């Protein structure tokens, strides 16, 4: 089985400015794959500035790699051309952002986003079809269209809104979700619900998820594999439990010791 997503020696540099045109590597020679043996949750773990968001943007195709290759289902992202190919890729690879209040325009009703996605990515031809597709997706995240219709973002809680964002992504029937710190702005009590939802999406809908986080505890509880990054470089990668139970790299050990209290495990 070929991987759903494969990164090989991916590099992203940014100009540092200054007289000599120096550049810095936000992502430096990163290789890993996702979904080689069926749907999975891969956590990318690292502290602020380790290059996680840059990596997510390259996978979503919104930032170009400066070097290396990113292949989605055997198609190099650099070769995607024209609106048709771009829309097809966007349908299959959907983003979930950190702050759902920033993901939605506060002046726009939430159902507008859902209906628009249903029309663009789920082939809904009229209002009835768009409503049906939206309701079906909302039900997968424990909501319904009746609860969301006509409401503005500020009329929902952070946890509800993040579930609406996930439902919007699901309308497209994606194969891969790229979730960048999706629970860091959500109350602790709702974090587990969203984390459990990701598990359900993997198991029941066959969606693979790249779960980007600095939180080792949630990464441990949901991911199948982990990639630990520091300053743009992968320092350790492997099976989630094995890696986080027994980290080998000094940075991973430091991260584990710093973040987790002894009684919460891993
Ligand atoms: N557009 C940009 N221009 C210049 N430098 C950038 C740009 N985007 C990111 N960087 C730099 O690349 C490095 C990695 O940033 P990135 O946001 O990917 O890290 P991160 O792990 O996601 O951090 P955080 O969790 O704080 O978002 C940082 O040093 C950052 O300053």
C-alpha cells in the first residue's frame, strides 16, 4: 500500500533579512509518511518555533517547500496545476485551525460556511442538498443543523465552534485532516471530546489525521505514531506509545519531563 502522504527531505527557508541575504531553515530535511497501512493519527510534537505550522502549511499547499518533495496519493504538490486539480486536492486535504473564532468571520452565519462547502466540495446543487450534507456532517460531531442554523460564531462556545469547523471539513469527505493545535483554545473539559472525535473519524470514516501539538498527553492518548521536532528538524519518530514511553533523544526526554507530571503518565 502506498502512503496517503509522503514527505521526503522537505525544507522551507525564510529570508532573515539583513545585508547579506541570509536565510533560516524553519523546516530542515523532514521526511515521514502518513497512512501507509490504513487510516492513522500522526502527531507532530514540538515547542513553539519548531516548524510545526510551517510544515502544516506546506502539507496544505498554502506554503511552497523550498526543497524536497511532498506527495499526496502519488501526486507531487508542486505539480498541482489549475483550479480543477487544486479544488480536488483541497477537498481531500482539509485544515482544522487552532482558534475556531479566527477560522470564521464573526459577521457571517455559520450555516453559510457549511452550505458553501457542500456546494463546492460535496456536489450539493440546491439548498435542500446543501442542508442535508451539512446536517449529516454536523451529526458526526454530535451537533445538528437545527442547533447551528442562523447562528453567528459568537453564539457558540469554543468547543462547539471547533466541532462546527470539523463538521465543515467533513462535508468534503476528506482523506486527510491537518489539525494545527486544534484543542489548545478549547476548555479542558471539551478537549477529550474533540480528541475522541478524531479517533472516531479515523476508525469509522477512515480519515487520517495529522495532529499538530505541543501537548504530549493528548498526543499520547490518540496518536498511532509521533514525529518530534526541534528547530525544524525531526529528532525522533516512531510508534506513539513506544516513543513517548521511552524517548531516546535528549530533547524528547526533556520535553517529556517538562510537560508531564509523574502521575498523569506517560
Ligand atoms: N512567514 C515567515 N517569515 C519568516 N519566518 C517565518 C515565517 N513563518 C515562520 N517563520 C519562522 O520559522 C520558524 C518556525 O515557525 P513555525 O510557526 O512553523 O513554528 P511552530 O512550531 O508552529 O511554532 P508555534 O507553535 O509558535 O506556531 C520560526 O523561527 C519562525 O519565526
